[in-house]
């Protein structure tokens, strides 16, 4: 199993990840004022454990598109994990105003106090 996982599966996943990220970077270069590729790249960075980079990309996405609910929800998750409940709630409420209650529900489910 070691060979297949290390030499075949992980290689294929790494290749596909690089390809997806390269496509997103090209999209950003073509459309620097479009919030969507910043959001998608942030999601990839989160899976890679690059939380600070993901945070910056998401913040940029909501600057470009203040009503971008999915980006606000992702920011809610990042700030909640980091222990910044004020920022988590701020983004959860912004996502809620844009029609997405998942962040609010997440914070309520985990008893994060709204400050």
C-alpha cells in the first residue's frame, strides 16, 4: 500500500492541486477585480494549512464584493478557530445579511458568545 499511496495517489493529488492553483492564479491575473478566484484559492490554501494566506485572500474577496456570503462564512470559520469571536460574529452577520446563515448557526452551535 505504501508504494501506491506515496508514488501514485499522492503524486496525482499533488499534480491536480498544482494545476487547480495555477488555473486560479491565471484567473486572478485575467480578472483581478473578480472575488470568486480569490475565494477559491483561499479554500485551497486552507486545505494546505496556509491559514494566514487564506485569510488575506478571503479578506480581499470581501473587499471586492462586500456581499460575498460564502467568503464571509469562510472568514467566520477561520476567526472562530483562531478564537476571535468578535470578528467571527461580524462576518457571520454579514453572510447572514447576504442570505447565508451557516456561520451564525456554526457559532450558535458551538456557543461562541456574540460580543
